[in-house]
């Protein structure tokens, strides 16, 4: 770590708002700073266990509900084609077996993702148990009252924060829980309530780019939005590659599909059009990088598998290859349509960028939270 490295300590109340599978741009930026040795992303032992125990509960709920539904489905009497029925029942049984071991794999993979991003679990070492007990009996922070047992997790978190802050140059604690925030403030360690506040903190923003560019960004972000807003046609061309990567081979379902079509796949992208930008909702998440909500339409070719028993109930624009019916009773279907999406566009400009008359493409462009909206034939 460098001498200017900032230690960022996370509480569970802040981590619960982070989805590792739909990574916020703020976390990506922190991960970049971590890989450069400019910040240290610290998770105290108790926080790590609380964070992943909640993730595990969420997995258990989702997987448990899926298993129950599959068990119910496979035990129902079937009145349809026997080959089709046997295929579905067999797949249900196999999937139930896989799901029983899937949960542990998910937890392990999720922990691995957190570590790859730079999050570091700090184990409990030499905790001042006597000091914690004194606070417990006296009702000192973070205990709400004397002998308040429910506050023991926060007491261990606070103890680790105290130790970490004494051995590091600078510490900032990201904590949304008001009670723990007050307790951390009481020991003289700085706090912020969330990631957005963290990234604009002077000690963190100064690490991202040079000071001059940081000042330029603060003063000119609004002008940049107007500059891009007057060049939407060029920007729409620049983002086509990111849009293509986000929608190609993606899946969606629609109420017009027959029952046997669980989802359709975007097999070909023909044209991207009608891109609309909500500049009034754009948000800076650090010098040089910001997000803006967008919507767009994609003219595409989609592909789906339809069971032979559902032939005739598909949308008329589907082209059915009914000459080739698979052994499980399904046949291939394709169709040309227009699919609309909403997404968050993430744009990054480097410190060499200057607004001029001509359009200048961003250094990097990405899409987050791409959500299917509707389908038009």
C-alpha cells in the first residue's frame, strides 16, 4: 500500500445495498483504486459474517422455493403427451438434485467475487474483551443500554474499527446505521453514510485523478451534460457496441408467447434506434465518470423453442420450422421484432478530455441494469 492509501471500512448496513451480480459503478471505481494500491477495502470479521449470512438466507429462500415448486410440478399427474411429460419430470428431478448442492457453490463464488474486487476480511485478533464488557455493563456506545445483548455484534465491529484506525494513516467508515455511526464518531473516526458520499469525500476523490481535473470536473459537469445533450446523435453511434454486447444472446419472456416458451433469445441485432437520454437524472460518481438513464429500441431476430402441442397459439410473426420436431416434441421458431429496453449508461472521460465543437467519444462506455420493457412485432 502507498503512503497515501486510504482505508475504507464497511459496515453491514452499507454492504447490504451492494449487489455483486449487478455491480454499481461506485464499487467498480473503488475496485480500480484498490488494484492501484490507493485504497484498502476492509470488512471487519463480524460484518463479513453478517453480510454473507444474509446472502445465504436469500439463496436458501430462492433455491428452497424453486425446489418446492419443482417437487410439486414433478408429482402432478400429466394429461399431455407422454414423451413431453417424461421429459419435464426427468428434468425436474435432475434439477432438484443439482439445486441441493448449488447453494454452497453460490456462496463460495460470491465470496470469491468480493475478494477479486478487493474486499478484504479482517479476522478477529486480540480483541479487547474486557473493554467490550465494561461498555456492556456501563451502557456505553454502541450499547443502547446497559446489558443490551443485542448490541454485541456492533461492539466487536467498533472494537475492530478502533484497532484498525490506530494502525493506519487514514480510515473512513461507510455506515448507514445511525447508532453505530454515532459510536464510531465518538471514537474520532470519520464516517460517511453511503458510497456516493464516500466517492466525493476529499481524501478519496483526490486519489482518483489529479487535483486540477477534480476541480475542473466539479465546475464543468453540468456543462458537459449540455454539451453531450446537443450531440446525442454522435453519442448514440458511440454506444452501439455496448448496447449490442448487452442485448445479444440475452433472454426475455412476453405475455404473447405460448406456455411452452419460457423465454426467447436475441439471436441477431439488426438496428439500434430511438435512443433517449434522461439528462436531468444524470449523476456524477467520481471525477470523469457518471451515469445517465437511457431507453432504446432494438430491431432484432429472436429465437425460441415451441412444443408441438402449442403450435397455432404462437404470435403470427413467428416463423415455425415444423418440418423439424425434436425427440422431446419441440420445434424451432424465429421471428423479427422490435424490443425496447431501459438501462443506465456509464460514461468515463479521462483527464485529457476538453469540450470542443466536434464530438469526442468517451474513454469508456458501459451499460448497467439493462431491463427488458416490451416487444413490438
